[in-house]
């Protein structure tokens, strides 16, 4: 498998879905605009620079667009699924920082091998300034092929990035097996993961891409969820995302996997925060960040640690 197979499927389905718009050049502008479909778009990007990487007395999260986040926890810096360069579908956003402008990272965490999560151009550019890369055992094998300083972990394994403690959570995202022409490899659920992240200022859950699993409804209450609410059968689906949101009714939901790719007919990318807000309890906790906007992590209450569970 290459990391581009997901984009191949995406592009193929998108072409099918939007093919009706690609009619003859004789269409008038007015006729073409009638075919244009609404898609929720992220707020205008708020660029950040090297100052965002300096130590402080708090934990700050910034959405990078797509499914990516940058976290600075009191000077410990890491990114989750960063994509800052060369995506092969049309974008609706500008990225808030260029990979060449990232001064240093203690770690990069990758949930799975799709190229909107494991961006080879981005990670190659970040390699010289990154202390370590972490993912599943399978994705680690791809990283080692690139010469990254990487570590592969099993679901349930714990590791530290400075004072930040991290545990791999389960995911069900082996969609490649349903499209046998995209890969000669048989994928397993353990090839993808989420991350449970305990910082000095609170707990973050980054579920990654996954269908809904019973475990997802049974964790201790996190202080923030990096929330994918796309209505895709290989993600939580919108109904599944609502179940997760309502299982943790006080947890802020930092939205991602929406508003970044110009794909109004393709469910992994076309979610709308306005729809989500109508379906969940306490909708005011839906956090619609602009790419690059700072979010200050704060603990909801004292909770038990995921890292004590096996």
C-alpha cells in the first residue's frame, strides 16, 4: 500500500459525484453556478509563527486544518496528523504555518497511513526539527523506510513525550479491504489508532479516523476531544459522533476533518458544524476553531487516568 490510496479513492468518488457539473463548455456562468453546492467552510486562517512554540504556563492547542493539531503543553510541543504541504485534492483553507517555518517539535503523532493524516511531504520537511515520531507498528514500518526517528506501538501501549503521557486507543478504519484494487495488503484495525493524551493541564482524546466502537463510549471524561463528525461509513458517521458527544456531555469538542477540502459531495470532508449543534446536548461546547486559532485547555474535573488501564 502507498499512503496515497485513500486519496485515489477520494478523488475517484469525488469525480463521480461531481461529474454532472462537468458538462460542455457551452454552459453559461449562471447555469454553472446553479450546480454549485453548499459546503461549510472553516473560518479564515489565523497564521502563527515560532512564538507559538515557546514555553508557557499552560497547554494551548491549535487546529492545523484537515485532521491536524499542534499542541504546546508548557513548552513540550507536538503535532498530531500534520498536513502542511502538497495535498492532492483542492483545498478551502490556507495552512496556518508552513512546515519550513516550524522551529522544533518534540514529537509527531500519526493515527494512520492515509495521506491526509500521514503526509509524507509534510513529515519529510519536519524530520530535521522533530525529536521522535510515534504511531502504530504498521505506520512505524513506513516511517522507518523514510529514515524517521520513529517508534511503533500496540493499541493500549503507553509512552511519554516529556511530561506528556500518551496511550494508543483503538480504531476501526481498515476500509482498504473493501477496495481490494487499492492495495495488495490486508489491513487490520491495529494498523490505525487514536491517542489519549494527558498533559499537566488536562486530557485530550484524539480518536483518529474510526467507525464507532463500544470502547469509544466508555473512556473517562476527557477535557477536550479532537472531534471528527463527518457522516462517513468508515468514520463515526454523524449519528455515531452524536453518541460520542452525548457520552461525554460536558467535554469541549474541537472540530476537525471538516471545512478544509473542496468536496461537497464526499462525506469524509463535507461535515457542517451547524448540523452537529442541533443534535447534541450542550451545543455551546462545539468549538469551531479557525486554522491556527489558539485554544486554552482547561480541566473539567478530576478524572481517573486512562493510563492506569490495561
